[in-house]
C-alpha cells in the first residue's frame, strides 16, 4: 500500500480507527469515526496529475460557497464540503511522490443514490446543482486550474475518435461501422457549445463537470438536496456541460450499459423534474444563448460520452474498465440510442424549458 492510514490521520491531528467507505471508482475513500466524523481520501494521481491544483480549486471554491451559504442563513458545515487542514495548515497531505491525501468533515444525516428512486429526487438534485451554480455565479472562473484538459471539449473528443478509427488498435473497426457512421453523422452538433463560448454568448463559468445524481447528498429526513460533492473536476467550463451531463445520466430510462436498447429512451418526466429544480435557481443568471442551448446540451453531452466509449472500444478498452465482452460497445450503443431519442424530443424539451422560465 505504501502508506500507513494511522500515520496519515495523525498528520491531520486525528487519532481514531479508520475503515474503507463508499463505492467510488477514482479515489480511495475512508471513514474516521472521530468527533466530528471525518472522510479521508487518497487522491488518484493517475487521473489527477496535479493534486495541488485540484485541492487549490476545491479549497477556494468551497470557501466561497460557505460565505454565500452563511449570507443565505444556511449551515456551511452541512451545505458545503469542509476541507480539514493538516497540522501544518495545508489543505492536503503529500506523503511521498505517489500518495496524496485530503480530509473533509462528514455530512451527517445524509444519503446518496446511484439511481433516482422517484422523479422528485431529480427535482431536488436539479435544485442542488442550480444553487451550486448560483452561488458561484460571481466567482472568477478563469482563476481556476483546468484539472483535466479538454474534459468536456466535444470537438476534441471527435478528433480522439477519428484517431482511434485511423489506428484501429483492436482490429474491431469492421464490426462497428454502423456506430462509427452514427458518430460521424451526429458530429454536426459537437461544436455548438464551444463555438458559442468562443463568441462569448455562452460565458465561461465555474462548473462541476460530473453532475451525476450520486454527487448530491440528500437530507435523510426531508429528501432535499443538501450538498454537492466530488469537486475534483470543478474548473472553468459552461453551465451547459453540467445541465446536459446530469440529464444524460439522470433522464435515461435504463442503465448506462443496458444491452436491450428497447429499454432505453429519454424520459421527459425526469427531464422536467430536473429542469424545474435547476431553472428555479439559475434562470436569472442565464444568457439567451444558454437558454436556447439547454435542450441540445443533453444531446451533446450524451453524444460526447458515447463517442468516448466507442473510441475506447476501438482502441482495445484501455481507459474505461470493462466487465464483459463488448462492454464499451454496449455503453456506446446505449448513449447513441439516447442521442437519437433526445433529438426527436427537442420541441417538447423546449416547451418544458419555457414553462419554468
């Protein structure tokens, strides 16, 4: 393992038993049953090459959020992540060249969900992500580090797919011609957000960039969204990334890797609940072009994810973990089914957006 958890905790002035916690796929997470309870994480340096930059972003953003929460009369220890500093006053701990740790206060009486149990949870998730955006509306986005370069740069993801097709490292290209043709056809949408950002009609904002349902903690009693977590990818971007990516996952009728495509469609009831919660918080902050692109953002973020899965399948499954044959291909097909369904529902999505503006 290369590190001693007890020794790590002592560096944060915490002396207690500690054990593994949660089911995250990127960082190693532990719970320390101190008073108050503590979450310890080992930052995955293979994904986040500059932990210092990640933690600078997180610390500065959460300090800003806490001030806003206090102004609103809220509880900053419950409604924002709270970074626990080391004995030396640092916001993270470097044990050696490969082992970087951070510590947060645990948000008590909260629960998280991988999949919505009821559409109302998507309303509360939308409201939580909307509040997050609203409170960061005046934060200088260009002062943040870009912790993963081109993370949601869809045209760049198209180029990566084209490189994968040209290389055909796995020899699978002949078996995925239908999917490749679909990806090429729908590349017409890929620049719609980035082109408007270049023009300034879609402003650069502080964005979460991983707005899955399980990155909201819900109050165990009221069911309301309490705190947005997993801030590793907080960086400059477009609010359309956060809106679209949340719906790519949240408004799907099935699992991301569902093999039976008859069970996959874009659920407008789920879309409406999330949009209602989100727009209730941010509608006064949005530009006309952002409002116009809200529906298409769900298509673009879904398309982007689909071509990443397809590129990895063609490359030989070198990035995403796979658990069965053609797993990445199944994921790509699911995303592409959603893309086509979203496109067919644009008019209805626009009417829903207008309803909550």
